[in-house]
């Protein structure tokens, strides 16, 4: 253990270092007594009065042996006095002394001979209460080895925060000798630590007297410059027995092992939490782009400062992906998502979402998908930016933002590589490590399953939509006595393509059949079934049958299909008689809009859905309507009016209100209905047909009925 000569204090006017009351000598209360050659007391200090009880007036001139020594010890005292006065060795020891109150006390003495200028001989006795002295000695005997051998790093600093004592343990912790500590401030001795915080803590303790315990710090010292250590430090104010502040004590313990264990446990909990959140926040829909955004948003919250999700263009095209293998040629990607943990222009360094980009084999994302293994660059150099960034401008932007660590992990599902998750750190000072690689790989694998499901679903939905659009009629032909407008709108991607259809079929004798149907279910099966029913309906319509008979035939056909249920409204228009015949098969009723009257929801026999076998022979019924030029007939599927949150009656009332203007052009009327009634995320598709009755023949010349 090493210490400076004394605690520092401001010098007095003549260079003397003053000592405030309450020091060690004050604690000991050392008494001084001087005897002449005859043994009479000639000098008597105030401390002597405190120790022995006699005042100076009472003591001066008295023989010390008579005043202070019990009778049985007088001869011994005189013998010892004679040896000291004869010039013998200084005598030291414990001797029983009589107090003024009559008690006997043990006193520690130091006795020595003094000479004055004339050669006169005196005896000086320095005395201290033996119990007090033994207590101080015990304290020193305990404290000195305790400090020197303590497993804690201990230091004492004066009020200027300069080291005055350091123990061997602190020397080992800091990797500096005691000499390089003493007389220096923490800032001077340990500039490699966060000294501003340390000194501020010490100053606070000096000012307030309130200890600061378990102050945590991380850093590197010359003792182990290659790795970070963690310490727990406590600060205490030091005061002398009189209450004067003389400095601050510091105790330090190295808690690196426990810190690393706690950090590892916290990191594991964080990783588990992130994986748990991924299971509920990534892949919430079967939308490919949304799934990619969910993944990017998740990782920038805890793992990276910038994230991008790119998939192979072949995946989006529905081509079969291949297992990882050697890099060959160039790779075509499409960017699905980009996210940052803070507002920054660095997102412009990533490929714009929706853009297709081709990269050579040496680019890290290409290497990642070709090998199926992560690509980690712990510390990015200028050369690395060329393999990470999309172009020179992006490389410059990344360098300016401080991108210092990069990680790319493959999006692998069912043994196939779909794309890559790219991660960058700019503000997070730590480089990606192997734990991060493991975590990112786990997140990427989970997300890849969702992305694979979404892309196959998207492919199936696109196939169904293509099939459905192919099966639906193109713009309807001009038919006798009618102007027709129609709309078809598929369901939201997450819900899948349904089986709604519509048709306008010319019949013999200038008649027209109008059909709107809805096959229950979604996907390719519903679209294919819809195509079968549409073709069957066109065939039956060509026979000119009554609507009810057509529905009975369709019911029989539908029953023969695999567990298919459908609804349908079938109407025929005869322009020569201005007559419409309508039948329903479990379908929403049409609306008729007549000139000068409010729109009306037709009250028709509902019939039963197709595919139920007529429910024991229940008949479909035909209703006859007379329509005049200017009237309109509106046919639709339930996707237009049914929602989860509103009552059907309210929605039908809204439909009637939107049709209240019979002079609004047909196309504008279709747009108005869809805009007001249709939600972008609707779970069902919609088919809509509006037929406007026109004069027939157009030139108002009567034509013989055929």
C-alpha cells in the first residue's frame, strides 16, 4: 500500500500547513509533564489536567511521585526517574497513575531527559490514556492489512480529488503502479475511462456527504487493453474526528464475469422476445409486400439501423426456386421493403421498393442467395462498400452516415432460397456478431415461410383472377332495347378471388338474358366452377327457356359438381313487349328504378341456392315486370351490400339512396355505387350489372312482332 506524505491542505501565511482541531493527536489527548531534577512538577499541559484531573495550580511545584503515584509504586517510580535523569535510555511503558478522584488509571508513558542552556536537567513525560491508545492501535492493526490485502480496489483521494492512497488490488485493476496514481487526479491517471462521470460522482459525495453505491462503469485499462471490463464502484466522504472533510474513499470491484453472464442472459431474453414478436407480427396476412414490410419493421426496432428485404425475381414470377449452389452470373432481385430505425436519408442507398435490379455474383446479396449462407462484414471498409451498396452514390451515402457493420441472411423456406434480408448498423456502435447472425437467421427463416406462403397464395390468386377475367364476358354486345353497363371488382388479395360472374346473352327474337351469379368460396376452384356454370347458363339461355326452368336446370348441374353452392339471378328482356321476366336462386333481389319514382327493391320469391337439389323439389318462380324506356334494372352480388359491421337493411337503404338519380349516366352510376359501398379490403368480390331500357325500335317505327 502506498500513500502520499499527508492529506493536502492550504498552507498558512508563512508556509506552515495548519491542522484543524480534531486530528489524531487530539483524539489521543497527549499530555505533557516536565519535572525538575528533584522530581517536582514545573510544567503541566491542559491535556495533563484532562488525563490526571489536577489543575496546573494544584500540580505545579508538587512532587510527581506523591501526587500521581500510589504508595506501593513510589520506590519503583523513583528508580525509573533516577535512570532517566542519569542519562539512561528513554523509558516507555504503561504505568498505573492515581487520578484526582482517587481512581487508578493505566497510562502509556514516554519519558526522556531534557537539558536547559545552563546544563540543568529535567524530565519530560508524554502520557496518553492506555485504553485510548490501544483502541487506536487496534484500529490501525485492522485497517492497514485490510486495505493492503482487500480483494476490493481501494483508494483515498483528497479534496482536490488527487490520489493519496491506493491499495495493491486497485494497482492490479488499473494496470498502473502506485507512483503513477499518487498526486494525480483520476483524469490524469486514467484518461482512458469516462473520467468526467467518475469525478462528478466524487464531487457530489464531497459536497453532500451522501455515499454513492454500486456505480456501474465499463471500459478498458492498461491491465487488459484488449477487452472491456465492468466495475462496480462506491464512493464515501472522509471526515476527521472533528468533522472536517478530508477527502473521498473509493472502493472498486471487478464484476466483468457477472456482467457478461447478465448480459448474455439479457441478450438471450431479448432474442427470445424478438422471435416471439416475430411469430405474431410477421406474416399476419398473405400479402407478400406487407409480410416483407413487417419483417423489416421488426428488425430495425432491435437488431439493425437499416433493413432491406429483397426477393428473387424468379420467385415473384412463380418459377421454382433452386437449392443453394455456386454463384453463377448475375442475379435479378426485386426490393419489397426498406426500413430504418430513425429518420434518415440513408434509406435512399437501398434499392427502391418495387424496383428490379440485377447484381453480379460478387455482390454480397448475390453470394448470400447463391450459397444459402449468411454474409457478415463486422467492420466495413471502403472496399467493402462496393460489394454492399447499389452504386457509388449509395456507397458515399452509407459512408457519410457512418455504416460500419453489415449482415445479409438468406430467406430460406422449405429448402429453397427466396431472397435476402440485408442489415446495416450506423448508430448502434456494436458490430454484428455471431449471436446476431443466429438471431437474424432465425427471424429470416420464420419470415421466409410466411413469404413463401404469401407468394404461392399470390400466385394462386393471380391465376384465379386471370382465369376469372378470362371467363367473364368482354364488354357486352349491343342488345335490342337495352343499354348495359357492368363492373367486376375482385376481393382484397388477403381474401382471395371469388366466383362472382355476370353475363348479357343475346337470344332469339331480339331477346336478351341478363345473369349475375355467385359461386361460394374463393380461389381457382371457385373461378373454375364459375366458368362451368357460366357456360351452362349460356347454353340454356340459347334455348329461350323461362327463367325458372333455367334455374332448375342449373340447380341440377350444380348438384353434380363437387360440393358447390351458388346463387343466381336470371332475367330475360323482351323489347317487343317491354317485359322482363326474373327468377332468383337464393340471390339478393334486383332493384328497379322507374322514372319519377323512388328506387324499389323488388319483392320476389327468393328461391333456393343452386346445388341444393331444389331442397326436396322447391320450385323456382318467375316474376314478370313491365318496364318502359328510361327504367333501369340493377343486378348485383352480395359483395356489394354485405359487410361485417353494418346491418343488411341499412346497406340496402344506402343502395337505394345512391340510385335515386335516374338521369346519372350508367357508367357514372356504377362508379358511384362502388365508391360508396365498396371497401378496399372487402373480403368478397362484386359483380354489378345495370340495364337501362331504351325505346325499341330506336326510330319509334312499329315493328311486327315475330
